C-alpha cells in the first residue's frame, strides 16, 4: 500500500524560485554517452508561526543545451527514486507529501547526450523568469554506462525480386529518441541472435544496435505496393501502465507506386501506420479523400526517398509533413528534443548516440525472413492465429494467419507483422478488416482515397504471395525460347514553363500545353521509329529538368500507337528539359 503523510499550514509564497539539478548517476560522462537530468522547482514559504522553509513545487522547468553543448531529449518522468517531498498549493494552503512508492509523477527530467569531444559543458534550466545552469564534465576516463553488445551481423545476400525497387524507394527515417535511445533504433527481429519473441524486451540492451528496415512488395498491372516495416524490441514509455508498453513493436508504411514505363515507377501515395491508425500522404493533386482524409504531402530526400518520422517510445510512423512530426525537413533537425536520422546505404551501421545523423541501414526481405518462417514456426516467433475475413468480397477469405509476434512483457502479443495490422477507422466502418490494409493494398488505397478515372488502379494482383497469388513460381516442363527483342529510343529536348503533354508517334513529337507558356526550341532525335505495333517495354526518363516527368499513355492500338509523356514544372520561368525514351518489342 502506498502511504502518504501530509502537513497542512497557512503560507505565503515568496516570489523567489530556486531550480535544483539532480543527475542520475552523476554529471560526469563519457563522450557520446548519457546522463539523466532532473530539475526540481523549489519556493520559500512562511508558516503561520512565521517559520520560513523551502518546499518543492509540482511545477516543471524547461531543460535545454546551447548549440555545441550536447543534446537534451524531450521531457519524461524521472525514473530514479524521490528524495524529498513536494508542495501542492491552493489559495493560502499548502500540503507537503512524501510518496513512499518513490516515483515521480511529473515530466521534469530529460536525457542529456554528451558531445563526442571531451570538455566541460553547460546546460540550462528555465522556469518563468528564473534561470539556472549546471556543468557537465565529458571525459574519456569517466565510468561507461554503455552495455556491451553480444551480436554483430555481417552483410547477407538478398535475391528477392523486389530488392532493387525497395532500394530505390527506401525511406529516409527521422527517428525521434527519448530516455531509452537504443530502444528507438529500428533493427532486426533476431537482433539478439535468436528467433524467440518473448525474450526481446530483456535482451534489448545486449542485442545489436545495427540499423535495419524490413521490406516487401506486391504488384498489379498498374502499380507496385512497397511495404517497409520498422521493428523495435521495445514499445516503451516513462510510465508503463496497462497498454502503454509492450515487448516488440512493428509499425510501418506502404508506398503506392505507379508503373509509368520507367524502371522504378512514380510514387503516388504514402500511407503510414501509427498505433492502429492509418494516415494518407500524397503529392498527387488529383487525389481526393475517401475513407481517410489526406493528411499532408510527402517530403523527399535525394529526389526519391520519402521522408518518414517515427516517434520515440511508441514508434508510430508518419510523414515528416505531419502536424505530429517533431522533425523539420527544411532544417534537417528535431524541433523539440533529440533524434537520429537513417538512410539506405546497403550496410547496417550503428548510431554513435541518440542524437546522431545519417546512419546507414540495410534492408531485409519480409518474404524471405518472416513470411517463410510462418510456415516453419516452432512457436517462439509468432502467436495469436486468426482467420482473415476481408470486406468487399475480396480474395483470401478464410485464410489463417499468425497475426502477432510472440511477446509477453507488459502485454501479450501486442506487436504484429504487416498481415496482422488494422486501421481503427476503416475496421469500425466495415471498409477494411483486420489485415486487409496491408494484405490487399490495391483495394485498400482505393477505399482510403478517391481516384480519378485517368489514374486507374488495377485490383487484380500479378504477384502477392501473402494472398496466395503466384506464391511459388511454376517451372516450365519445356524450355521456353525467348523472343528476340528489338529496341529503340529517342531523345526529346525543349524549354518548358508549366505543364505539357508530349505525344510521340514514330519519330515525331507534338506538344499540348495544359498551363503555362508554349514550349521553345523543341527537338527530337531517334535511332529508329517508335513501332506502329504493340511494344513490350516503354519508358521515359528525365535526364535534365527541375520538374516531374511521367508516362501518361503507353503506345497501343487504342491511341494509334502514340506515347504520351507529361511534364509538370511549377517553378517560375522556363527550364531546359532532356527526356530519354526507350522501347522494346
């Protein structure tokens, strides 16, 4: 039982306030390591008999570090033991309580991350007009609090058919960090060297901190749907009451990529999952809300890597443009605390600390790692089997899936692979059932958003092993002789201001201005004529120009074998474009 003692007396609060620092363990730390900092707010009071004393207030000060002085996380509840009382005031009465449980209740602490260079650094606390400073010594010979890691993973081969597609669109990750920064690093499920899910919470400190992102893809005739899953060993909080923490965590995003004739297509939509809620982001102006609103645009890193914000602790995924993101794509920094940024490098690097930048990560195929294991699971990786019942008469009804990762700490089986995900809004509305958003993304994105007729979405999969479509390639009984491929190409050049559609037939090009000014100095050079016949391959690739280039129509009998390419340039003034097109019979 928690016991409280209380003393009631009439007081007059003086205006002066004192800010006291408390460090856990001490204000001496190694480069790149951390120390927890609490700031207590104390005021002087006068009792009825005139006795003056200092009492601690239930108030929170702001803790910060100047540029170059280290980094300070967003606030949290101090995790050490309480060493004093605090006062609650009202009118002229104060109550001083001593909490026998030894737990703080206010977010009056922050995690300080030391610079990599030894020296003496200053942090500051502020409450109203009152400021106080404290000095932290960063020394190479300070006691280390970093726990040695027992695992190190080498580069592994990956021959999945979608690897290059996943590499091209691999997201830039702005991962917020908090008071357990290692638990905020996206990594692999077997980070601790085994495939048991119910020891991951306990092994979070000793397993590898190498950065990984899981991927998968399915496709229809019009689109690729590329999944990225961000796995963390812990979903943690500063107050683990029921439902706020659990062993294992896996949230993610799905990219809707249109096949436009280019090698990697054109990104149209990014949908993200944060705590059983899906959010939709797009730069395509023709799309309208459906079952979901459009929650913002998509920031791009290096032209084609969507920028994703992942919150600390609970690890919900959003676009960096979301109102809930604490990362600024323009300043490349976290606005309200600490964080790490990750980019695809094809190697699994380790962050130096919880406020590091541009850490390389590697990709792991879900199809080859997790999905294959569902068929040979010994009971320690997955749990909680369920029967898939999609809405809308969609395929796969009655299929049994193991819908969760096995986990026991703080909550049983709370983390899910993508085939166990759900969205609260569409499930309540009987639009998309458990698993359907990620198992059937072509159907899901047409329900979440409204698509115009000139942006068709084929709902029939050509490859989706998670719904049993072409799950196992069929070996031919006789060798198949590949037909000879005749290839050709053209290069288009023009100065463009606005939006135009370029129609190419045989070796001629015509420009239709949709908005802006007429094209200038247009030319076309070809090494052969675009055939007046169906083509097997057609693509257009921009080699110069600041706007976007996309294939509107491939050559076909329906359009008299005319290819249509759209250029959109929203910037002021004209820019010179060079567009290479290629075809193959």
